[in-house]
């Protein structure tokens, strides 16, 4: 299964990569790879992850204070948010429609 990012989730992802890259290029690469790992894992078995705010599900990063919020759709996983865990909880709910 493939994944698609909501346009705002794509901006969040790019912004976070930029933030970590400004601290250290290696850190930016590590963040990028960690998010790609999360994307691959949710695509492989989306139902493995608990419903966070139904119908959305969440997958937490092990190494960064981030999670991805996603929904399973026919033929793909819709990434709704690349969310920092300490900022504005629930801001992404309007993207579910």
C-alpha cells in the first residue's frame, strides 16, 4: 500500500526536516529517515496502530517528539499530520473531512 500526505502534513514534514537540518545536517537526515520508517510501517499494516481519535490512527516516533496521524483509505494510507507531540493537540482534526 502507498501513502499520500495531506498538503499541510507535507508542509509540517518539510518544516521539521528543515528545523533539524539547521541544527545538524545529520540530524535532519535522521529525522527524515525516522518519518519514512513510520510511513512504511503504517502502509505495511495500518490496523496494527490503535485508533487515536477515530477514525484516525497514530504512530509514534521512537527517536523524536513526533507522531504521524493517518487514516486508512481504499488503496492508500492518508497521512493527515506530521505532529509535534508537545504542540497544539488536535489542530489537525479539521483535515479529516
